[in-house]
C-alpha cells in the first residue's frame, strides 16, 4: 500500500487512516447491500399479500354466487314440489 509513498514509506498514522477509510468503505457497502436485500424482501412480501387479497376477494365472490345459486335452486325445487302436489291431486280426483 503505497498511497502516500512520496518519501519512500508510510507512517503509522497514514496506515491507520487508510485502514479506517477501507473499513468505512466496506461497512457502507455492506449497509447498502443489506438495505437492498430488505427492500426486495419487503417488496416480495407486499406482492404476496396483494395476491392473497385477490384470492380472498375471489373466494368471497364465489361464495356469494354459490349462495345465490342455492337460493334459486331451492326456490325452483319448492315450485316443482307445488306443481307435483297439484298434479297428484288432479290424478287422485280422476281415479
């Protein structure tokens, strides 16, 4: 390491300063990489939560449609029972 090698060698204060700057640089790089990693992780979690919300909305919509369909089928079945009873009554009177 001959950054300040104008006079043939580095003094201890120069070496300590250079090591401090290098340590600070490595620390800053680690902080930036860790921050980027956390940002990506947060972004991924947010997209997963949005996908889950869409699944829940779809499920609620399907459940609502199922209830409507069951009510219509129940009403149609009740009408058929009424018609069947009326037809049975007519057949009994004919016999």
